[in-house]
C-alpha cells in the first residue's frame, strides 16, 4: 500500500493533554494539514510501514505500533524540511524508534519524490510496478489501523477513469506515421521532399511570370528572373518563425489572387479583346452563367461553375503552401539561401542594366508582377475618374434641343429599319478561312437587291466592344457616345440622351417598335431608347427549339416582325429596331433557311436543331469555330436580305451592321474592332445624301473605305438627313 507523505504532519495524538490548550507548532515550510505533498518514486524505496504519527483519535493514547517494514532514515536528509517536522521541541510525546531500512539509505528528498510518484499512481489508478520496494505487502499494516484523512484522500477513486487523468502529450498521429515512413523509406522520403520543393518553386515562378494574353504563353516567358521572388526571399530569410509564416501566407494568398486575375485577363482578352476590369466586370459573370446554361444546359453550367470555384480555391491554397514551404526551407538553410539570393540579385541587376533579352519584348530581368499590379492600380483609378468625367460628357448633346420639325427632314415618310447582326465583324469579310464563303454570300445577296431595285453603300465602324457585350455596341451606335464599359452603360441609360430611335419618335412622324428575340427578361432600357412597343422573345410566338444561346432563328424573327407589325396598317411609318441573334457564339447548331410559307410557329426547326452540330464539337477547335461562324453570318445576312426583297418597298430604308467582332479565337489575335455597316434603299435620294461619306457601293466595304468610330455615326446620320444641331 502506498502512503502519502502528508501523514507525517502532527496528528492530534501528538498534541498537548486535554487540560492544556492546544498550541500546535508547524514549521514554516511544512505542509498545511490536509494538503498532499507529491514526491517522485523514481529514486527511493517506498515506505510500506506506518509513519510515526498515529491515526486521529479523540483521546490521547500511545502512538501507533511500530511498523514491521523498515523506513528510510530521515536524519540523513538535512535538506528535506519534512525530516525535521517530527522532531519539533514542542512534541511532548516520545517518538517511536525508527526501523532500519535494509535497503541502501536514500536522502529524504529522493524519498519524497518516490512517494509523490506513488501518490500520482494511486490517483490515476495505475498499479506501481517499479522497484522491489513498491511491493511492500499490505499485511505489514496492523489490522484495524485507521488511515489518516490525508491518506484516504490520496487513495485511488474507482469512479475516475484513465481518460480523465492528464497524461503526457503524445505526437500527433500523422507525425508518428510520417516519421515512421521516413525512417522506413529514407530514399523515397528524400525524393518526395525534393519533388515537393521543386513543385512549390515552379508554382511561385509561374505565378510571378504568367502573361495576361494566351498568345504570349511560351517557355521563354517563364525562364526569367522575377525581382519579386528575390525581394521576397531576402525578407523571409531574416524574419523569425511566426512572422515569417504569417508574411509567407499573406504573400501566397496575394500571389494566388493575382494568378486568378491573370487567368481572367487571358479569358477576357480571348473573348472580349481586353483585360479584366476589377471594378466593373464582376457583373458580367451572371451573363456568362446564362450563356453557359443556354449552351450546355443547366447541369453543364453548374458543373463548369463548380469546377471554376474549385480551381480558384486550389490556386489560392497551392500558392500559399508553396510560399510557406520555400520560406521554411530558406530559414533552415539560411547560409545557402542567403548566398543564392545574393547571386540572383547581382544577376538581375546585371541583366537589367545591360538589357539582356531572350527575344524582343522578353527581358531576363523581369518586373512582370510589379508592372501588373501597377497597371491594375492605375486601371482602378482611371475607372473611378471616368465615371465623373463621362457623366459630364453625356450631358452634352448637339441635338438635344433641336425642334421636332427640324429633325430627320430628309427621311420623312420612310419605313426605317435599324438591324444589328450579332458578331458581324471585319474578320468575316477579310479572314482567309471565313472570307470566301461570306464574300460569296454578300455578292449574291447584293445581286438580289439590285434585281429588286435596291441599292446599297457600305463602310466601316469601329465598335466600342469586342467579342461580346453587344449592348455596349448597340448603345454606342444609337446614342452617339463611346460606351465601352458597364459603368458608362448604366450612366447613359439612366439619363435622357437622344438616341436614333428617340430622334424618330421625337419628330412625332414615326411609330417606334423593337424586335429583340435576345431579350428574355424585363428590359428597362426600352424607355431610354425611345421604343414605344417591344417584342421580346416571349412575344414573338415562337414554338421551336433554341439554337444554343439564340432563342430563335433570324428567319423566324423577321417573319414574326412582318406578321405582327410590318404587315399591319399604320397611320405613321415605322422606325423598327431589330437585333438578330443566330450568329451568336458558339455557332452550333446553326439554323437553315426554309421556304417562307413553311416557317409557321417555328416547329419546323426541331429537326434542323437535332441534326445540327453540338457546341462541344467546335468550341475548342479554332478552325472549326471559324468555319461555323462564317456559315452563321451567311445565314443571318441571307435571312435579312430575303426579307427585304420580299417585303420591302420604295419607302423602305434599311441600316444594318455588326455590333462587334467575334472572339479572338475566331477573329484572330490583335484583330481590329471594325464592323461593316450598310445603308440600303430603293429611293436614290436616300443614298445621294451620304455621297460625301465615300462609302463603297454594294454590301461589301473595301479595304480603303473610311473607318469611323461607331459613336460618330449618330451625329453624321442626323446631319446628313436634315437635322439641325441645337446643343
């Protein structure tokens, strides 16, 4: 049995007789009554016999019987305070003789440590097994002896489980497993460590040197010295552990965010011909989601969105972990890392001073990340400044105060049609893959017009957008303002700028209508444009299938316009704004022309849609995309000219143009933003009024035909046809 050393405190049997007031004397360093003194069992044998103090008793009596088991002598441990406690001079009772310990004598301090461990063992319920002295039999304790309260408190509590007992901390399981694996397979562990480090280094270098345009992604772009890595390494080397990890994590997250923005830049340059605007372009993701849903279905769109989110998280995690790993590696090998950083810094300065390059525009000494951050910061500043400046520009309008009777006097009595053909750009006419088919179609359709008594003149306009965001092209053309971003679009459509349809409406001489099969929800811009009656995708009576993003074929939309609007009797001529969508990407499947009397409600297109190509068949192939894009332009142009020839008359005037170039994968990298524009009429006086424009005859502009910015068309058109400026 294990006894707690607290039993060595003076018990009541050691006090003065009852007729003398009790004045217990306790040494200053002795434990208080009821406290438990813990010692270690590692160094001295356990005392199995009862101590000199007797159990608590109400009346004075003789001390407890002498222990049968020997007890370690206390006299030889002068440094232990407990050895002196029983020998206090105030003790009136003689002390029992101490038994000799057959074992080698141990200092009292060591005995105290032994008893402490025994006490702990008893508290945890763990049996004592070390040393022969731990096995003293309980029989040595006289029968009927009562333990002191302190001893009873130290007894193990069966209600306390091992789980409640505090134990020494153990290594985490994964550390034990990993450590054991490394010891068992040292070569594989070293290979894995070096591979991980190499991957981390590659991730950081690629993130620091990634171009923002797909055509610039080549090996030479990544074999350079990024100055940001040199500065970062120097900083991480000198930082203590915790600040180093914090700085590395922050830098890794920032590098990951910059990498995500770089990917967005590549995508935007590929589709819209410009980089990602961190202030304005977030709203475009909802349009992108709608496009994906129309192209690949809801399931496909959700899958692509989930994949995109997963990739973003993976990039952020990978760059962060990579920077932390490289920082820790540099800290473990400070001398080597310092020398390497110094050598690279000297090499960078030398290459920068001498202008060393792999090729034109690819210097070895790179500042790519710093330049990218600087450009984004300047872009944010320009965007914020542009909002206030554009608001002032939008208020200036040369025709805002022109009286109605002085607007468009040269077109009175004419049925006007302004028609946009989706993605109809200059590349369709000049690209060697697409041009042969498109040019042949333009020639054939121009002959149809001539045979029907129509004539046309064509020119070039530079669109404010590229590859998408068609509404920016529409608003630029009709408002006479350069609407190149969503912020400008919101500003202008919230105002009262005079648009081309609005000018016709202002005269009171035309009814204005809009046929817009691409509008699938509420469209508040109707009031801004001055459109009295809008026919969106829900009001055209179409019962056929969608063709990817396009809600209905162009031939059907024009046929519905004739049935619902143009064929009706009107008190005034019409000013119609029509937006055709069949040439919208991904250009699969493409509708086919059907006999006009078979168009019906569009059900005839079910078989055509099923037999057509799928977006996945062409979307990743640039050549196939070009070929299908060219076919879609041919279809749209043919549908429009067929309608004009069949339903047009001597008072019909058609203006049709593209809203922007197709995406870069089709139009080519660094293609212009030019789109063709044509004015078609039977009345020769209509075209005579624009003779000074020097546009080409027919539907196909020439290479040397003048090019205007798209926002210049409104004022030139209003002026040419009798409008008097009145700012």
